[in-house]
């Protein structure tokens, strides 16, 4: 088979999550995180987005209504990553989470990005992050990308919030 590389402008369009309770999931993704509710699909599914896109996140109970939380040590989704356009936007969502007393599971500076980690009500991992400009990404002595995982200063970040 000939080698193949995905085109550079390819992107991941959306994630569709199985949830136990649609309204609880909407309370998290729509009410807390602020995604716009685009459409209910009966009482079993809903679609939310940023900026009026048809959907970035689909939520459904088709196979999972009233099911248990996702198990941490089982195969499946590790996390959904949501990119914020500016560091200040990341600071604003951090403040919103702090004001709601919603727990983080982690916070890291990866050199290329700064990230907040949390779980949604169904135990699905969620990463909220901001990408540094590409010219600021850390490179090793050979000019190759060198990502790291270092502690993110939450106090410095939240100080940027409105």
C-alpha cells in the first residue's frame, strides 16, 4: 500500500457522545460551557455548537439512557478537546468553572498549549485549551516539536479573566 498523508487542512468536524441523561448533559455543555443549542432531536438527542455551526457536539441517549458513568480504566474516549481562540477566552471559562465550583481533574502547560481538564457528568474527559502561536512552540535541538507537560499557573491565568 502506498503511503498516505491526510491533507493539511483536514479537521475533525464534531464529536457525538452517548449520555445517560440529555438534560444533565445539556446543563453542562450548553448552560455551563456556553455552547449554543442548535437543535433538539426529539427527547433523545441534541446538537450544540460554537458560532452557529450546525454542531460541534452531538449528545444522545439512544443506547445509553440512564446508563452508568464511563469507566476511567476501560477503552473509549479519553477526552474531547475544545480549542479556545485566545488565552483570555480560556481564562474566562476557567473563571466560570471556578464560580460554579465545577472541579478540574488537571491543568497543564504543554508548551504548544495551555489546557484545563475536567469530566462531563457522564465521566467523559473534556480538555479546554488555548494553542500558543506556532512560532512559540518549543523545538528540540534538531528543530522537531518538543511538547511537555508542566504545571499550569491557574492564578496567573484566571487573572486575565473579565
